[in-house]
């Protein structure tokens, strides 16, 4: 593995990155003076929003490496930024590894994700880590009372309030020395406290508390959605004056959408299925597509009717984070005549 040197210099909020290259497959020589090593070890946070999933489900990995004592960060062998997030959808139980190069050695952190019905692969043995105990007189590792986001599912770019209670050494000690909020560059924020954030993508926020008994973290996830431009509903053709009905070619006479479940509270991610009954008054070919509240649209699909009647089509939406949020999907009929279904609303609340 080639090792590259990343040096960070902060001057008037400027970031300078210096990298090295490898020639002929050999490892490049760091530009650090001989014998020099980064001072201290970085603080490493590496978590998954869930560690137990069903086959076909996805989870988010989040990491945050703080401090100046490292040269580079890799996730499963691929270089990544010091702070980031990645969605993974393992087909079997998997252990993900975050590697932090500190010059003299490489620090490794692992997150295991268990997929129901599969076992974790055998991992190479790691050196035993020394057991850490709290200093005499320390009540214990930092303890959080709570860490919440209000709301935790918003339109992209809208305000979210992060709020947390006192963080103490153990359950009975004094407030801890340091509480850091990440990402966002807030630095130390103390406790209790709150901050306003404006996420443009689904984001996991982390509080890192360091006290006399070590370091403890607590996370909260905020989901976002993008609202698309509303599409006007086109009514069916009007009845000609003087009575009589539509005399043109066969057409869609109704399209009705429903969501299942329409109201859900429980573990997430949760898949919500939406069904639409499309009715025509004669043989025809119908083209349609699904639309939803976040602006996403499905591909144009085709439905062939050999006679008047009703056929049912379906769609699904996997929700990862939501708190008493009402969403919807609907069907847009494109041909033979434009028509829009009702909005199939559903309310969802994700619980731990």
C-alpha cells in the first residue's frame, strides 16, 4: 500500500493538501523530517446507524477523525476524507474497517453489520487492546442524558435544532471536560446545549464527550428530502354540451392510489408499498409513471388493456429516518389522455 502524506495548515480558513506519488510500485518517502512523527493520536469515531439488518436492507457508515496526528484515512482499503458517510447494502454479515495512518503505525477501527441468516466472516486476530479503567475517584465514562434532533426529517436546506442535556462523568459526577459536535466545525459546545444546522443531505450528527473516565459518543440522524415542482392535475375531457359522453378513442376513466401501511411506527428502514387502480373504458395502451413528494419520478411504464377494465400497478419506497412525517406517492397518466391520481398519503415514525 502506498502511503501519502497529507499535511493540514490552517491560515485564514485555508486548507493546504500536499500529496506524494509512488513510482514503480514502491512506497514513497514521506516529506516529514527523518524521525518526526505526528504529535499524539487522533480521535477516531466510526459507527453504523444499525448493526443488525434483514437481507436487502442498507445502513449508513459514518466516521470522523479529529486531530493532527495522522497522515491519511482509508475505508476498506479506499482513501476517504477524515469525515464522511457512506451507505452500504451488504448481502451477508460484514465487518467494515477504517484505517488511520499515524506514521509509526496504522490504527484500525471496525464496525460489524450482521445480516439475518448469515455469519460474520473470520477476521484476522488483532493485538489485544489494554483494558482501560477509570482513575481513582472518577465516577466513570461520560454519560449522556439525551441527544435529539427537532425535527429529524426535513426538506433539504431547512433548519434543524440539535439539542442535548448535561453530559457527566458517570451517572453522578460533574460535567465532563469536553463535548464536541461533529460534523459542522462547531468544535467544543459544552453541555447542556443546542445548535441549529441546515442539512442538505441525510446526515448523522455526533457528540463526542471526553471526561476523566474516557471518551463516549452519541449520534442522531437527520433525514432530508427534496420537494419537486408540483404538477397540475389534468381533469378528464368535459362532457360535450347538450348531453352525450366522450366520443374519442378509449381512455383512462379513473386512477386511484393507496399506500400500505398508511400509518406506521416502528423500526426502520421500512418499505411502504403504494398501489394504484387504473381503469379504462375500452382497449388501449396506457403509459404512466410514479411521482412522490421528494421530487423523485419513476421510469415511464406501459400497461396494455385488451378491453375495458381495471388493472393494479404498484411502487415501493424504503424510508430510513422519519418522525411523524406525512409523505405521499401518486401516479401520472401520460397517454392516451393525461390524468393524475390522488396523492396516496402515509405517515411514518421510525423508532430505535
